[in-house]
C-alpha cells in the first residue's frame, strides 16, 4: 500500500495545497519562478502539509485558513532542501538535477531565500502570535542544525547524542511544528496542540532514522539517488554509528572521504548492511514510534487520530 | 559633523540595541556565534534601527517593544549582506574580511540564514499581524531583487528603470519598512505610518544613489574598499548609466569584466568621474530627497520629525 492511500480522504484539500504551492512561487522574476517550479514539480511526499491538515482536524478546521500553514511548512522544508543542496554538492535530488546543478550555487542560495520568504508571506495571514513564536524558534534551530551538520561531517568520533540532536533539528522539529501549527490555526486547546507537537517530534525522529537506514538498504530506484550517499558525503548516521562499534568495521569506515570511488563506497555500504547496525537502528526508530503511538492515545478519538496512527505505523515499514 | 551627532539624543536606546544585537546572536552554536559577532562588531551605521526608533516616536514609544523591531530590521539587513558577499565574491566588507572569506561560502550561507531566523524570532514578539504582512512582503521583494541583481550584472544595455527597481528592492524598501514598522509597533495611525513608509522609501532611494556615487568618488579609506568595485563586479549603477550616454565612454565601459586589472578599472572610474555623470546622479538623488522632505512636512511636528529632516539632509552630503 502507498502512503497516499492512508490519507486519501484529504485528497481534495491536498490538491488545493498543490495548487497553492505552485501559485505561491509565481513571482515577478521569471528565473525564480522557473527554478521554484522545477523543485515543486519534482514532487515529494508533502508529509508536512499532511500533518498540518490532520492536526487541524482536532479543532475548527477551515481549509482556507489552514492551507496557508500547510503550504508555508512545505515551502520551509523546500527552502532548506535547496540550501542543503548547495552544502552537499548534491547534483541529484528526487531523481532530478538540483537547482544548484542546473543553475549555479549562488542562484540556488537566493532561490532558497525566495521560497522561504514566500512561506513567511503566507504565514503572515495567521493572526495568532503563538504560531509565529513557535515557527521562528523552530527555524532558528533548523539553521543551527545546518551549521552543526557541516561541523559534524566526517567527524567519526561523534556520539549517538550528537546524531539525535542533529536529526531533531534537521527533521523532527519541523514535523512537530507542522502538527502544532495545524492545531493552533484551528484553535485547538493548548493541552492538545502540545501533545500533537510531541507526537510529531517522535514521528519525525523515527522518520529520519528510517531515512538514514534506507540510504543503506534502498535501491537507487527507490531512493532516486545512489545508496550510501550519506556516508560518502560524511554524514555519520545511526547505522554508521552502530557499525563503528565493531572495531574492524570502524577501521574501514574512517577511511571514507569525499573522493572515494562508487565501488569502494558500495563495498563499505554492504559491510554496514551485513552488520547488525541496521537492526539496531530500526529498534531505535521503533522506540520513537512507540512513543508517538502512546501520546496519540491521549488525544480525542476521531478519524484524524486513526489516520495519524496509520501514518506512524506506515513510516516504520516504508521503503522510500 | 558626523551622522551620529544628528540623533545623539537616541544614544541610550541605540546602546541598548547594540547590546540586544549581540545578545541575539548568542546561539547554541559557538561557530555561528563567532561568525555573527564578527559581522556585528564590524559596525555599520545602524541606520535602520535609527529609522525604527524615530518613527516610533510618532506614537506610544516603548523601547522594550520597539527595540525588537529595530534589532530585527538590522539583522535582516546584515543577513542580506552576508548572502550578498557569497554572491559578490567580496573579500572585504567595511574594511574587514567577510565571513565568506574567513570561513567559507557554504558557512556564509547558513550564517545568513541563522541571522535572518533570529530576526524572525524577535519579530514574533510583535503582535500586530499587519507588521508581519508588511515585513514578509518586503523580504520577498528583497529576494527577488537579489536574483535580478545577478541577472543584471554586466548587462550594459539595461535601463534607468531597471536600476531604480533594483535599488528600490535592494535598499529603499527595507528603510521604508523600518520607518513603517517602527510606527506600527508604537500604535501610530495608518495615515501617519503610511507617510513614514513613503518618507523612508524616498530617503532610501536617495541613500542608495549616493552610495553608488561614492563608489566612484570616495577614497579607499572612506569606503573601506577600493573605489570602482561596483563596476568591476558588473553592477551597473546610476553614474555608469549616465556615463554610457556618451558613446566614447560607453565603448570603454562595456569592456569591463571580472578579471580586469585594478589599474584599468581605476582609469575607467576616472573617466566616469570626469564626465557629467556624477552630477546627473546627484540630481536624481536630490529629487528623491526633496520628495522625502515634502512628505515629512505632512507629519505632526515633534523632535523626531526634525531629526528625520536632518538625517535626510545629511544623507545628501555624506562622504561614506
């Protein structure tokens, strides 16, 4: 089953969000518009908008209000991808050339800025100051995370704690914020929107760990890029941290560098896969998932809650 | 007389803003903090905070509220400078090595993102949704301006209109917004904060034209960088546009390219200075300044109005 089937009852609203995403990047600059559309049309799971909408269903759901939050959160995610590509020297994202590759580095930077600015413009329609306070704090953390990620590259002696803090900033906080802002935009009680935030945080942690596992276990077709790419770029993820507990494997892994051949990196990727590291990483992901499901039980019963549960379970089994 | 003397009665509040600027960039990331402080300590005129404060004086001035707006606007300006440096391959800004030069391009990008995010965090203290709407629109325009600036580089056939639109986005809108948001944060009437916006816009246009003139007429000591730098980088400013009205001068100017020697660019800079282009540019700057002074007359009389008038007049005569 595809993830989209889980929330197919949102299709009409998700189509509206897709349209709004495209409309939003129609600027006065044809060059910018072209670049942004290029990224939009490359797709993506739109998982953040889905969380915004589902969380909004716990309150006074008005798609005209909540769609701005949903689109804004997706745009922030996209802007961070565009800037990430500048950092990672990534030439391929979701199977298509990146903006950076197609145009150039400096243009990519400003495209990211533009997409981000557009998200702020949408968010400015939301009157509740709490929404702005939460979002701005999250964005600050996101930026700190980006910098720390540069610092942590190829730093093989880093700890599990470094990794968890990094994925919190990189992924979990924005998903948590998506849940919370969707709820706030729908006037949900503080007690409930805080729980949705925690649900999003746990799901986000689990989601990113699975992402990091898939970078080892996925096929190029499933991932839209070659496997082992994270390690090649010096991103020390959970499977790598566990694999390095084996001294022999550690001595192989620390030899990884930017210019390593595809054959060499594939050999090391295989070694990591054959170790127990993947299983251990899955266990951590599952622990976060269980926490997400537990907090979900404390929320009022409705269709949305059931869907959030299905999504959380799906994430634990996903292949891309 | 120094510009600072004009608004010396704001000194206590400006010191507070300086402190808040430093406090704000104290993040969890030592690397980021170091980079941001580096930029902060390089100084700058803090002209945007000054406009925020002076505009706030038209209403219910509370430094505890208004300082967040003042600091936020200065941070946005700084973030754009940091990203500009990535674009311009600028190694020197205000006489000090740029962040990009000191660290690297990718780090500079994220430092800019971080500084910008911090400005949003401060702005989130401001409850009036109008402030957020105005600011976000300005930031979108700022980003479009940055992209257009790349496109317009070394494009010698551009029009006066292209230039004016570019400096509007690059400088005038943020100064206009500083005036307007300072007023809004102090609860000023719509009629007044709109006029302050227009005042800021005209002053900003004039300010940037003077800046572009000084790039030709200033000494390296006054500018903190060699003269003629804009032209060398392909930025076609107002003096250049006027100089190109002379066919012989035009044929010299269109030969300018990135790798041109300092001696060659100095020779062309001198040709521009000896033409009537500088005077013509001054006339346009002055026209904007007069519009600024005219709109100012429509505002209630107070000390702040007098100071805004003095600043506007100072700008027309400034040397750096």
